[in-house]
C-alpha cells in the first residue's frame, strides 16, 4: 500500500494553511507595498540620456545656475544647510532646489523642502515639502510603509516569497484540484479561477521585487564601496585656503564636465559649510535612467581641483550589480515592456486579496455563494436603473467626456507635482 497520496495531501494542507494564514494576516501590507510601487513606476518613468540631451538643448536661454540659486537664497535667507540643485526633466522649465534639512521636518525623517524656480526668468514658482503630496508621499509610503526603518519592507518581501512559494506548490501538487481553465458556475469558482491565473501571471515580478527588496535593505556597509583614489566613500572636504575666492556653480560644473564632456548635467550638491565641496552628478549614455545617475565628480570650492570621481563605466561587476538592484526591483532592467509588466503585476495583489478573502468567507459560511449569471446581472442592473438605449448612449458620451477631463487634470497635476 502506497503512502504517496496521503503524503501529498498532507503537504497540500500544510501549504494551504500557510498560504491562507499569511494572506489573511498580511494581505493589506502586501497590497499597499505593491500598489504604491506601481504608482511610483507610473509617475516616475525612466528617462534615457538621449532624451535628456534633446531636452537640455531645447532650453538654450537658461539663466545661469548662480543667478537661479541667488533667487532661492533671496527667498530663503535663513536656510544655511546644504542645497541640491536638480535640472528639469521632460519638457519642464523649472529647476528644483532641494533643501535637505528643513527645521520644520526634523522629526519626520527624510522630508526635504523643494523650491521650484523658472529656468528662464529665475522667479520662484512653488515651495513645498517633498512628502506633503504627489509622488513624494507615494514613494515614502512604499519605502517605509508607515514604520520606522526597513522592518515593514523586509516583512512584506518575506511574506511575498512564502505566499508565492505556497501558491505555486498548491497548484503544482494539486493541479486536478486547482485547475486554470475551468471553474464552477458560482462567484466563488470564478474568483478562485482568476486568483490562480493572476497569481501565476504576477509571480515572477513579485518574486523578483521581493528578493531585490530584501537586498536593498541590507546595511550600507555591505553595498557602499570603500574609499579609493577615484571614489571617495567618506566625507570629502576642501583643503584649500578658505580666504580665496570660491568657485561659482557654473565654474564647478565646467570643471566636472571636462571629465565627461558628452554626459548630461543632472544635479549639483552645493558645498556645506566652509570646508564643503561641490558634487556634480551627470548622466552618461551607459546609464539606463537619468533620474538617478551614478556619475559624480567632487570639485574643491576654492581651488577647482577634482577631489574625487565616481564613474560607473569603471565599476567592477559586484558594484554594478549592487547599483542595478533598484532597476531589477522596479523592472526597469527589462525595458519598457518590463516596466509595464511590473506596473500591472503591482495591482494584482489587490485582486488576489479580494478573491482570496471572498473564498475564505464563503468557506466559513459568512457569505452565501451565488451563480455567476452575467446576463442576469446585467439585466437586473439595467432594470434597476431604468436605462434605455438613449440613456446608455448619453451615459457613454458623458463617460468619455469625464475620462478626457480626468486625463487633462492628471497631465496638469503631473506637470505641477511630479516633475
């Protein structure tokens, strides 16, 4: 007598127990993590270096960075901490000046102040805290999920791994009980069917996001390279005489661009204090996304000497792998198709949570299952609303108009808050 069927059923029950327990207890955490990640990908699309180069050439009348920052200083004369200037992306005409340590957000962790400046006139356009709205709030929610430190991110990643492994094991060991092509006529059968299909669809992206999410939360000493002659891993300080005339922003940028003449200027970290140095960040053609470039040049604020260089073209494989973790985590490493797949997979946990919760509630007897009669449901909706063909056409026209208005509003909000 073979014990294989009994053993298989025991394994199936064990996996089902873990799958159900984690889904019910941590489903909300996974939904928030995946949903906020998808929104971040939608609002912060990768921008390749070629596109940035064309956009930079489209603004030949840009006011000098020294005059633009003078406008920022005039508006905020009492902010003496470090500033970071970020050149515009896409077709925006606003330079972003980031004040990294505002006094009003000291108890909120990373919450810098952003001052938007018109690159042509130098006028202040807006001033806001990074996480007060827009993409900043979504990114902060995704990174921290309401908890201090990486605990929530690592917990969500581990739960995702266990849920995906248990779901795959359930389908593999019990394909006869968990098919992908058939379901009974009730809503429960339909929900279980789509639960399996969407789970298999999103599993590769969720597994990759979970593994890289854990790696991204490793201690910095494991991921940041040690000090070398070219890459200053520690604090870089000016060694020249503070009494001499300091370099202007444009002069420091010119020194940095001498090393990378074909790179695109992206950000300039201004010196902090009397011994600070400029850090000029550029984007080379070998980089996939210019939103977060890796090419950096440290320039002495007095002598103009180059104090350090970080060139991703000379990185060893391990360093490049560590830097590319974020690209693998977000699907950007797979191009436009990968980013689209990652976005769709990020919305799947919400459907999985609803369908799994529905099946569990029906199993417990809290909800009564009903036949999935699509025609009857449509007819009942039609009769209940008292719709006729004219009203349906009017509703469709109003819906198209509403969608158009929403798209226009979304474009305005994106130009104002997300660029």
